[in-house]
C-alpha cells in the first residue's frame, strides 16, 4: 500500500516542488517503524522529556503537485455515477487528514520524484494525561535548496488501521 502525505516547507514561499510525499507501507518498512517506535517507547519510559527521535535514511519520496492530480483522476475514473463528486470527496478527506491511500490506477512510475538530501524518518512521542501516542513523519531537503520539507504526521494507530484493511479476510 502506498500513502500520499501532505508536505510542508520551512520556507513559506518555496518548497523545491516537494508538495507531497509517497511512502510505501511495505512489510519491511512497517516492521522498521514498529521497531523504532518500540525504541522510542522504551526511551520515553526512561526520560519523560523525550519528544522525537531522528533516524537517517529515506523511505519517503517527494513529488510535485501532479501526483495529487493523478490521485484525483484515478478516483474520478473509478467514481461510478458521479466521478467529479468522488474526486472532490477524496480531496476534501485528504486535506482534512493530510494523508490518504494512493488510489488504484495511479501509475507512480509515470511521476518523477524530486531529488532530496538529508532525508530522515522521525518518531514523535506525544504525551497526554492518561496515554502516550507515537507517530512517524519524514523530512528532507530539496537538492540545491536551503530549506526542509516535512510530511504530515502518520499516527501509529492509523498506520495499523490502514494495514488491517489490506489484510485479506478469511473466507466464511
């Protein structure tokens, strides 16, 4: 499963054409995320001031606005009776959550990712009075630009919910 995540730039006027990021939630990556969250969970027990842990390396690829258009077009193509409404609903949902599953029919190979450097995966620890939640997000710097782009957060609970939807259910 591929996710599209909104990206934000540290420069409000320029983002190096890194408007969105695509992350493939393959088994290897989800296991890596879980192991890093377990590490953060253990560290958070030892130090209540833990907020984020940074890991070098990239599992997110950044794209320009055309990738979002491709997602909307794929939703419209599969939209049934009212393709425009389906695409509009998908976009509204994406804008509210800042992440979505990349729809079937999007040819990711037809889109060229932006060249980035200093890529990192960040595990964030958010503490609440009765619970602690963990999320992951990605950051990078577009090549030849003095700025950072950062994806929207993906809560671990959301990742697990999305993955549960893709597991084939036993036949009854």
